[in-house]
């Protein structure tokens, strides 16, 4: 079966990285992750990206800025066309982006999260990085901008896949084709891979009904000595505090376990991680997560108690997020 053009760089990168055990699974994973019978909007998204106008070869790409920016000269007609096509891919949740004069103001100010995480990272230059649940790839572009040699986003959302492909259209080869996207979840990563120098899991753990299983999957993806960056919802409390919010938390139906930071550290240690440390913990504000012209649905302010914003509308503590880092033992 011929390889689709949008997948060729991914296959080539897996070959270059020696990921032979995973390479053999790519055709099936891509077929299931981008199955038009499962995802009825896929043809429209694919068509929108295919219609993006050709960009001039001369462009300036900035992957090391809070707003991932691509400077390219487009006339007004081309710019409007790009904007209309990119709007077909809404909602845009992670960013922000500046694409040839088009500002995509995303629901999340993902740059704020990056600012909290980046000072604590082992330098990413030359590292192989896995971004689990990475959305459209905002943080992955920032990882490439920090010098990572190979960045792989995995996320089962086909919408995010085509948002990533749209961004690739603008970035072109400016990242040296070091940034890639595979539409799968962590369960599709080969067991005991032991490959990545750094693994990010940000905004995923609370969606997992078996959080310790997720932590073990992350550990298996890391090489010995590799670094885990885990960002998740937490609650205040001691090492025995874990909230099970019930049917919904902040209107989300698929939230299972919200530990305290101390409990989360204990989970990581029980899973065999070492050097476990909390590097940041803060409430999520309605300035960081909000509705915009590029994400017009309800957002955080709609999910909090109208009379007491320290609570969700279900009466749980309002969203608090922690960043915890750890290492797989050598």
C-alpha cells in the first residue's frame, strides 16, 4: 500500500530513529486513527489543509517564542483564504499561533504552561521527546525550538492531527522535519520501548481510569535515566488525599482521580520513579483558559460556580494544576 504524502516524513523519521518495532505497526495505527467511517468530519479537515495556498519559500519561523510565529508574505486574498480554511478546523484549543499575519487566539494560553515547565527541564537539545496527549502540537513545536532532535506527538484526536498538518504547512522544513504527529493514545506505544529521553504527559492523567497504569506506560516509554514531565489536576491535601469527583468535574464527564501533589508523588514512587519533585502548583485562571474567536464553545468561566469561583459548578474545588517531574532509574 502506498504511503500517503502526509505520512512520509513520519515513516522516514521512525526509520532514522531505529524504531523498527513501532514502524511495523504504523500502517494499522494510522488507518484506525484516521478512519473516515469513524470520523465523519475527516474529509472536510483534510480538504481544508489541502487547499491552503502555497507559501513563499522565504519565510521566518519562530518556534522559540510564546506565540509560535511564521512570517510569510501573503496578499490579502491569500490571507483571507487561509483564515477561512483554518477556521474549518475549529475549535483551536492549544496555542497561540501567528501564521502569516493570522493570529489564532486559542482557548488555552499554552505558553503560560510552557513558562512554568521549561525552567525545570533537563536541556532538550539533542533529546528524543514524546508528548502524550499533545493536542495540535503547540508544546511539541516549542520542544523543537529548544533543540530537541526528535519530537513525537501522540493524540487520538483526528482534528488535532489535521490542525498539526495545517501548522506543518506553515512551518515547512524550518524545524528540520524533527516534529511529528501520530493519532494514537499511549496504549498504542509498544511495551517496554525504553527509547525517549524525555516524556511529557500534560493534561492526561485525570482522564485515565487507571492512573497507575498510565504512569507505568510512561515509564516504559522512557530510556533508563530519562525524564518524565507530568502535569495534571490536583487537589490540596496530604499524601492520603484523592478526590473522586463522580459523574462530572468542571462539566467534564471523563475525570476519574484528582490526587494531592503529595499523593501523586507517592504514586510515582510506587511505580518505581526516582527523584520525584513538584516544581509548580497553581490554580487555573479564566485568563489562561477561556473562549475566543477560535474556540467559541463554553470554557472555564462557564464551569465554575457563579457565586463562588473557588468551586466548580458541581461543588468541587476549582481546577488546580501541578507539574511533577521524575526520572526512570538507570
